[in-house]
């Protein structure tokens, strides 16, 4: 992307992340807001993920000119522990570091050149602090020796201080290796063990403001426009800028042109057909919105294909867009690129002895319009477990039957997995089971059978000793069989947000209308008709469907449904595709349920809708641009017909 250098807006500064960078020709800097300091702090926080805080940064030259806007990703272990509370005891720093490396590699593969290699992707960055005036970075050192504090990864040294090791826990400490026996360790993660060998962060570094207390980091190119803002831009609304508290950071260059609503709607710089009437704007905006949606599908398909993991966190916030300075004099809103701003946050459960794959999303149980109901109703509780008997499995695997007594309502025969954590004399063991139908079970009790698992002989012996013994306060959780169909659902909601939300209809209302239409279509299913034909017939028979879901929703303008001039077949075929994105509604749904996907081809659920979107794009493009190849084909057919008519007028007449 061609980008002209610019200066920061008054009130904001670029502060380098490493000492000694001030004289460097180019340096990675974090953007800070001068006084008055915002409530969230001086650093411009863009967003937070399950294991990272993401800040606005820039590549700045020695003269203070910004050459490239970037995102600075700083590993945040506390957020992971909060996002996956049930997984906390199973996760480790080593797991998080490997996850970080895989993510950086995946993003570089997905968008080559989007990650600036700093070395921090594969090894810990030094602890970065600032003084109260935020004049420059400070890497704390020991006053006596001048040696820097760093993240301690030496499990043996931590053990001598009776602290949990780095590789087997989520606890993190700073230390100075040369003086490990003489200095305190400094805990930098919430919940880390503290004892006589530790010193708090505030005591150790008085007067310093922590930015990143050591750990992995990543620097990515920044796409300034969020998906929500982009869709509003295409609908004719101005862009406010990068939100930071009650203010907004405004960028220069082409982004300065996005503040004027009249210029956006009627000027010639942003759209080809902006000043050629409502019908022309409808067609062009539809094409650009469809292009954005198709790009989102492509990114998700590629990401899942590469990682073989669902995302389970998709929403409009998952995507951001950037504009390019161009010599081709293209309208600004045509010269855009979509990026995947928030990669997937799903965690795979370590169940290796079954073909089914189970995944946990971050913030399991949180509500969002982009999440199906299945994702918001897990059972997470404790109960009493009684082991009935152990069963032999294949290849030294073990299964067991047992009874779980709990006040929670659990349903037998479903696809949910029951995750049990038993504490035995041999240690803790995680078991994964299905709930089985059982006669004679008392009220509040269910029978379960675990999946075949390879267990240590000491664990098997402890389980045999526990047969028939009531084990109280056993933590358990139900884990639905969730996979990429959940992401397909989220993309369906994004499609609704893209094409059917305006000033009169909100996303929840539009989503409810589209789900109702999908169910009506399922009730009138006829294999001799395409889904688009049935959807169009339902719209023509119901004025309320046309009013709620007609093409007048493309723009944020007051348009009567009957006045929206747009090809009906193209529109209702698009609406039909949106209806098919939601799993389990009827025969037209692309997936039967939220686990309906081959376990070794998780990206396959996106293949058909992506191909359909590509065809819709070609059809919408024909509304805007002349397809000369298509015209030549028509001319050739007409020419052949005329040739035949000249040779045989009678046969031509019959034809």
C-alpha cells in the first residue's frame, strides 16, 4: 500500500519501545495521549483478545514523521486465565508461547508482509516501563550491577525459591540471572505465588508505569477502519476516526476525506456513481458491500484451512479495512483491503482418542448476537461422582462408567461432551465422557461413559481403588460439539449487518426477520425450486417481508421499498444465501447443526457459500461495468441467427 508520511495530530505523541531508538532512522513507537489523560490510560488501546492487549503504534522516522501505522500486540496472560477459567489449570506459559508463535506464522501466511519481524514473536521481549512523563522507554536494571531484569524461564531457579515453574504454570516472574540467589523474584501475573523470595512490582519499580512486563510481542500493519465503520461509510455515513475514550485519533492522507457526508454521498472522489441517482448508488453500494462480505469469507476460509481450528469468536470486530493512496485515480472507497484483525481464539480439548474434535471458545457463556444460543448455555458446576467400573479399551486405552449427581439439568444422548476433573491420590486427572441413557437413575443423577483414553498405570490403579467411593465436589463442564458451523452462523449475522441494517432497522431486528424468513422457506421446501425462487415468492406474497428485507436497506437513506430500483432475482438470491448460512433451520441450511463438518476439513463449510458469493459478485459487477466478453458472446449468437435467417427465412421464422 502506498502511504504518504504524516505528522501526528496535536495532543498525541509517538514514544519508542526500546531505549536508544531516538537517534535511529526508523523506530517502532507506541502512540500516547498527552494530558488530560483518558480514563483508560495514555496508550491508545485498540482492542483486547483472549491473550493480548493491542495498542496503536507507528513506524516513525527521526524527524517524527509517521510512515506506517501498526498494531503492537503485547502478550497478556491474565486475560487468558479470565477467558478460559476451566482451562486455566491445563494451560501453561509454554502452551501460550507456542500458541503465539503459531498465530504470528498464520497471520504472515494469511497476509504476507503484514507482520514486522522483530524477534519478539519467538522469544520474550524485555520488560518495558515508562516514567510518569512518558518521555521514553525504561528497561529496569539492577542498580548495583546495571544488569537488566528479564522474564525468568528457569524452572530450577524458581523451584529453589519455592515458586511455580514457567513451563508448567501460568505464573510469571522477573529476575536477574547473574544475581538469582541474591535478589527477589518479581511476580508480574495475577495469582502468581508470593512468598519471602518475592517483591511486588510496585515496590520493585517505584514511580514507573508498566507497559509490558516481559513476554511475547508482535507488530502488525494496522487497518484503521473497523468493519462497522466501513459498512456505515459505504451506506453514506462519515467516519469519526480511531476511537480513544471520548475522543478519536484522526489520520491524514486519504482518511481525511472520510469526514464529509455530502462528499461521500454525492462527490466524485469516493464512488463511481455517487452523483448519478439513487438506483446507481444502490447498485454500487451493494457491489462494494458484497465484495467486503466475500473478502471476509475468503479470510476465514484461508485461516481455518491453515490452522484446522474454528475461530468461535467471529463478529464485525474481527475485520478491519485499509484504504490505499493510488496513482490510478480510483474512487477512494474502491481501493480497499480487508484484514482479519482478530484471529481465532478457540482452544482444542486434548481428546485424541476420538474422531470428533471439541473446541472451547473464549468467554464461554458470554452473550453476543454473533453467537448461536448453543454457545451461551454450557453447564459449569460441581457434583458427586461414583465410579461404577473400569472397562478395557483398544490399544491400552481405558474407559469407565460412572454416575454424576448434580443439581444441574443434564440431557442424555446429545452430542455434548462431559468434562470431569477428578482429584485422586495419584494426582489430578481429566476425563471426557458422554452422558448415557440409564434406567433406575435417581432424580438429579446421570450415568456417563468416558471416551477411551490412554492413562498412566498409577492413575488406573487409583481409579480402581475409587470404585464405588463417592467423590464429592468434582468440577465438571459440558462442552458442546462446536466447530466451523458456528463461524458460518457468525458470518451469516455479518451478512445481515452488511446488507439489511439501516437507520430504521437494527441488527437484532433484521436477524430475527431473516431467521423467520428462513423457517418459512423451510416449511415450503420444494426440491423443484431453488431457494432463491422460494424466497422471492415469499417476498412477493408478503408486504412485510419486502418492507423488512428489501434492497432499500442497502443505503442509510429514507427509501420506500417500492421505490428501490434493483434487480429482484439478484437481491432475493442474495437473501436466500444469507438464510442458508444458519445451521439447522431446514433442508436449505448448509450445515445440519453446529458440529456438522468433517473433522479433518474444517474449512469445507465455507466452500459452497464462497463460490455462491463469487457468482453474485459477477452478477452485481455487470450492473456497473460493461462485460465486453459477454457482449461479444451475445453479438456472436445474434450474428449466427441473422446468417441463418438470410439463408432460410422460413426456418428462421419458425425458430
